[in-house]
């Protein structure tokens, strides 16, 4: 009788410990996702802040290329108005494309390309593009771990009880592997 | 790739366990031979002291010994940017960046944990590598940081040093004190056997310690290659970088035998086949490239 009682107590204690451990794991993963998201945000903002400087530098050499400057300005304001992950990603892709054509224009101006300020900005931008890609990769890795956990048995029961829901991946065109560079001669 | 990482972690654990058993065994045998059981805690105490010292100061000692200087963002923007990017990819704090003014391409990481980590590269590496190759090398170093190899390798180095120290100690005390006087207390046969074991250990311990150090180091290089490739999602970057490093024959002037195992490729540029390869701290670079290409 006494033994059976102890066994029951033991099982209950173990079950409680298990629930606590899994709950804490879910919380810390969710926290890591939040943190990873803010890291992406920091880098996106950094890119956003670099653009006016770059545009000014290019304008000094190629003031008449109005079309491309408009495109960049448009993409930049689209980013400020974007709501939600999907719209945000879309706006980011637009900025990436606009920057690509800006650098393509710059290719035609050897003096601009040799400008120290321009080269520095180019390095900073491609560095930031790389950081965006890596921050996004880390974010998506965390989301995958989180989503896998809350779909697996028995954590799925806990996730349902405590209201943990699946997160969305942050999809964006991959820009980091290639430096921004377009050759007109090809 | 995941399998490779986990199996490497387990093998490394087995090796370090072996190391600790060896260490305790040697301490015990020497203590018996000296007839003074106090020597065992004394030896352990010295080993612990050295471990604590190296735990806190290893990075500063290593950086000073290779004459490295801090790399500022203004001077090396692409290097610092790449490290910051990879820190994001690994989800780690940004390590401190250092450079060595040397034309031989090489790199290493040190420090006691990811919060106190340092990455150091040669200026030769920065000149020679394009962005994907540099990121490949830096991701390899970042993996050493993430896997706590930087702490592990220092501790292994200290354990090896401590065993060598104990063996030396045995030789000295054997010569000065003389075992004969103690034969009266010990039953003669046991004393003789212990003496022989002690001699054998004094010879074998430093050798086996170095062998184990080399084996641990080589496994960690494969592991860092694998997890570095996972970090950049581009194994060819590191493979190309290793090819360039293999083609370069300059030795790194500021490296020595004590720091050799820290570097991404053996800075001393000496390796032989056969039995000699047991002492290599790095796997053959061709083999590492082949494994990366197969991913």
C-alpha cells in the first residue's frame, strides 16, 4: 500500500518535472526567435540608413540618372510602410533590386568607382547584405527548431495548453553569396 | 553532416576521459614509488592551478606570443564585417578581431568561452582570399568557438604539459633520492615492479600525451570544417581557401610547437607520412578538402 503510494508520488513528480523542463525549453526557444528577429531588424535598418549616403555619392558623378534614384527612393519608402513579415520581405527584395541597378549604373563611371567614399559604402552595403542573410538564416533555424518541437509528441499537448503557436519563416531572395555586381558587357 | 558532428563530439569525450585516467594513474604510481602518498594531491594541486591559470589568461598569452594586434573596422572593414555576419549566423556574441602581420595565410581562435573569444588572422590570409573563402575560414574558427574547442584545446595543452612535468619530476627525484633506500620498507618484489612501471610510464607518458593531443586536435579540425560549412551553407568556400593555403609554402614565423594546434592549417609546414603522421596536429589538408567537396 505504502509502496504503491510512493510509486504514484514518484510518477507525478517526474511528470511535473518533465512539464516544467519542456515549458522552459519552449519559452527559451521563443525568446531566441524574438532576439533573432531583432538582429535581422538591426541589419535591415543599417542598410536603410546607408542608402541616402550612397545615393548622394553617386549623384555627385551621375546626377542625370534620375530613374534609378527614383527607384531607390520608392523602395526605401515602401520598406517604411510595409506591414507584416511577407510585405516586409517584399519591400526588402525591392530595395535589393534597386541597389543592384544603382551599382550597375555606377559601373559606367570609372571615377565614381575609384571614389574612396563610394568604395567604403559599397563594402559596408555588401557587408550588411551578408549580415542580413546570416541573421535570417539563424532566425529560420530557430523557427524550424521551435516548430518541430511544438509539433512533436508530447510537447504538442503542452504547446496547445500554453498557447505556443507555429512561427513563420522569413523568406527573402538570397543576395549574400554574390557581391552586388553587374557587368554591362555581357 | 549532423552525424559527423555528433560522432566527433563523442570520440573527443572518450579521448579526454582516457587522458584523465592516464593522468590519475601516473600520479598514483609515482606516489607509490616515492612512498609518499602526499605527492598525488600535490601533483593534482599543481595541475589544477595550471588549469585555472590557463583558463583565464590563455588568450592574452597566445596573442602576445604570436605578436597579434587588434583589427579595427576602418583598417579591415571586410574582415570585421565578415566576423560580425558569422557571429549572427552562429547566434554568438561578436568575437574580438586581431591580425598578425605575416604573409603566410593562416588563422586561429582562442579564449575561454564565446563571450571571451578572439579570432586572429594573418594579413596574408586577408590579401589572398575572396569573400566566400574568407568567410569559410572564419566560419571554421567560429565553430571552434561555438563548440568550446578554444577552451578544450587549452585544457588539453595544459594536461599534456602537466603529465610531462610529472614525468620530469619522477626522473629528478629518482636520480637524487634513490629508490634503494625505500626497498627496505616495500616488499622487495613489489618495489621493483613499481619501479619498472614507473620507468616505463616516465618514458611513455609524454609520448602518449602528445599522441592524444594530436588525435584530439585532428578530430576537432574535421568537426570545425563540418560545422563551419553548415554555418555558411557553402562548403566550397572553405575548400577553395584550404586549396590556396595548401598551395602556399611559407611558414608562419611567429608560430611554434606550443601554439601550432590552434591554427587552421599547420603553421610549421612539416608533415610526414607513416608513423610521423601520428604526431600531426592537423589532418592532411587534401583529406579535409575532399570531405568538404563531398558535402
